C-alpha cells in the first residue's frame, strides 16, 4: 500500500461518523450565530463585567444569538474567555464565552452540550446530557489528550448496544496525517453518562498503529458484542518505481467485550498489554 494512502487512512480512521464539525480548542462564536447555554442560572449582564447589573437569569440549554464579541475577557474554569453580547427573547446583555456550549448535539429526546476547563495545565472537556429538555443533566469531565489542532464530536444512537441509549465519540484531530490522533467514547443510559475507553492512532515512516471499537450494528459488528480492534503495521521505505513498499507486516488483536455494570468487560487494555509483553 502506498505510504501516503496508509497515512491518509489513519488520519480518517476516527472521522467516520455523521453530523460532526471541526471544533477548535479555543472555540469562538460568530456574529448572528445561534448558540446554547452550557451553564445553569447564568447571569445575563448589562455590560461585560461581573460587577455590572444582572438583566436576567438564564437556564442551561437556552438559545442565544451572538451580537458581538467584546474585547473584555474573564478567567473562567482556568481559561481566559471573552465576553459576548447576546440576545435572548428580545433582551440584550453580556455572557462569558465559557458559559456557552461549544456546540449542541441532539438525538431524539436528548441534547448534549460541551465546554472546556483547564486544571493544573491539563485540558478537560465537560459534556452534559439533558434528557427530555429538562434542566437536570448528567455530566462527564474527561481529559483531552489530543493536539491543539482541534476535535470533532460524533453522536450516534446505541449502535446495537441494547443497554444504552446513545454513544458519543470525542474525536481528536491530528495536526498532520502522521501525527497522533484518536479520542474517547462516552455511553449514555437512563442513569448516567459514562467514560468508556480512550483509543489512539499514530503513523510515521515505517510504521502505523491504531485501535478502535466495533459495535454490533457496524459493518463488521457481531450481535451482542463490542469488539476491541488493535492493529500494528510495518512497511519498508518506498524505493521502487511504483512508489510502493517492498514488504509489509501487519499484526491485529481482537477482544470480544460486553458492557456490564457500567464498564467494558474484560479490560481490553490489560489484555493487549499482556500480549505485547509475551
């Protein structure tokens, strides 16, 4: 396989879902954009200052229209965030950008909202799931292990895993086709929003590796199974007229899993680590 094809395939390996958009780590909002509140009981203020008059209290998930971005900023959740002038029900005021969801994802009766937080120089993505448009929500906070290039949020139905309602994949985007990428999975059921597993992919001259989950309803899925799939490949440098490697070697590992007591069983990382030591 051509080296560039290998790298391109790996770069796309975690970008296969529908309804996903490239999001920046420091996401900014555009004029006239409709956005949604990530925070609850948010103070819509008369001017871009925490000392200014409160115009109205707003609840989580409320829609806002961006009017303008202020030059004033405020440190919120460890991130220096701009104030935005917004419109809500014909009233205008200011809200800190960190209290606005980066994006909204919807499926049937659930809405997902997202924000970031910096703690001890580590970046986290906070995900909130609002069910039936209520103000009560489930929350997950997971460390972001991707590059500064950005990420996508892919939302699915349960993909054949009967005990859950939705699957989210936080998809790290590489800065280049040979850089590390991957992401992590979240499962939503009627009780909570769970972090499931981190998966990674990388490639460089002479090697590539990737890992992912295959669900029952996926093309290569199997009924009542979640399959952990890990693949390692090596190839020679391209030095012939066809720009093809003279040899390739690929190793794959598959582990059959089940979602039991809010965890994957068995732990695929433990199994593959033991296999790699042998």
